[in-house]
């Protein structure tokens, strides 16, 4: 055991203020982009910047179609809804993600089928997907955990073999690659790709999301989904004097304001630099933590990660406490750690509604007990980074057997 007394035990904390695990990266250019919309005093809700933002993201990702909405959850809902699923239809989804990845299936009255994960990347295990497929399976939702693409080479083969739609939940991975050698960016590969623009994500619009697709038919189904199913947009309102509009299908109010898209347009110009900063921080962590591999490890990087989050896995057999004790100790040291995530199938709603149970995804269930997310975001200073490193070493060595 290390002699340095932890803050949770009455010692001095590593830092006085809490360093959050994630934080938005804004500067004067973002503020000015928003102020410009306000000064124009014309479009605050759906306006021309929505289309510009969609076009800019399409160009960045080399994708044909994009629909911007007001959250990443709305994007997932839209993506699943345009598949026109029936109540008996099933969608395979990773068990380790934020609940929205599975909730979107439930919103559409379909059945989520949870797949376990790879222990090294924490992405959906492509080797376990095929045994979950039934005659009712219609799609697979893959989540690029922590910012690393899934094994889409194998997963796409499965989708083609069984004629399944592939949805990529890329809330963590915007700016990354499916295949870096062939310059295939995330957003251009799956049948449908969803992004989130929450403040802790790779770029932010405060709240927001987007669905990308190269499929013309899917785009036609989804383009009015976030506008109450109504066919008219701001362009047609300006080009005609008629009051007439049509609701062609059920839809929702998922419109994203022009104000937020102005921020998104500006943020997108900085995405690559944000990712480079995240990678730099991750490389420092990797280097500093390498000699502690008997106590904890990071994720295996099979594909280049954009490091939306930085996750460590504790080797509890070599520690005198559990993950929760380490978590609390780091909080007391001023490090705003988090856990990503409690497996979705362990939430009471899914247990009660879909008869999920402990033991159905053992890899994820075991890893959940071991993982902690450390702070990583572009605005972190070298002092912030060093505080994280010092606090982790201090806590881990204190609890070392």
C-alpha cells in the first residue's frame, strides 16, 4: 500500500476543484456565430443554417444525405423509425451503451436483442451476433464505444448474408474512420449513421444530432420525420404564398434551431484539431500508465480511436477494494470520473419489459464492475492531465495488494 494518505481518508486532495470527465470546447468564434443569428433576428428555429450544417457534415463525411435533429436520441429514433419495423421485428444491439441505443428500438414498438461485447475494445462482439439472428431480425445497431469503430468488415458480411440493415451509433466517433487506409470516414459506410452533438461529444450544438445515409429510399422516409411528418420546409414557405401543407406520415418535433446549427457549422471546422488534442492526451495517459498494467489497463486500439472517452479497466484481483471505492476516492481527489456504462439489459425497465437477466451478457457484466472513465477533452491543460495521472497513481497504489 502507498504511504500517501488519500483525500477520502483525510489526506490532501490532488486538486481543489473538480475536473469534469468531459466538457465543451467553445471559443469566441462559436459565440460570434450564435450572436450573428440573434442580430439577424430572422430565423431562430428551422432556417437556412440547418441545411448548411447538414451539407457541411455530408461533405466532411463524404455521405449523400443528412438530417439534423435536436438530439442524438432523436437521431437514433429517426434511424430506426425509417426501417418501418413491425411489433414482432427484432433489432440486435450492443448491451454496453447509453440506454438511448436500445430505447430507439422500443420507441418503434420493436424488440431489442442484446449482444455481448469484446473484452478488449468493449465494442459489440461480431462473433456473437450471428447466433442471435432469427427470422424476425431486421437490423443491427453497433455503437463505436469510446470513439473506436466496430469490426464493420465482419458485421457488414453478416448484414449482407441475412439482408439486415446496419445502423452505426457514432455518438462517440464523429471524425473517425471505418477504414483509414481507404479514407472511409464514419458516416459514409453504414445504411444509417447517427451522431450526437451533446456538450461532451466531439463537437457540440448544445443539444443536437444527425442521421446520415447514402440510401435514397431511407432518406425519403426520414426527411420529414422530425418535422411532424409535414412536407414543407422554410424554402417552400418563402417561394409560395399558399397556406397549404400536408402531413404524409406520423412525425415528431425533432427540429433543431438555426441558432444551434450556427454553432455546429463553426464547431465542425475545428473537429480535426479537437480529435488531435484528444489523441495527444490519450497518448500521455497510455505512456504514464504503461508500468501499472498489473493493476489496470486501457482499451485495445484495433482501429484508430478519436477518444471521446478514455476508459481504464481495473484488475480487481490485485487491489484491496472494488471499482466503486476507487471511483469515490478519485472523486475526493478532485477528478470527475464517470462510468460508461451500466449494461442496458440490467436496467429494471428491460428486465421487467423484455425479461432480460443477469448472465445473458457476461463479458459486459464483468467489465462493468471494473471500468472507470477518466477526464479527456480538448481544453485540458498539461496541469489538468498531470493531476489525473497523479491522482490515479495515488489511489491505485494505495489500494494495491
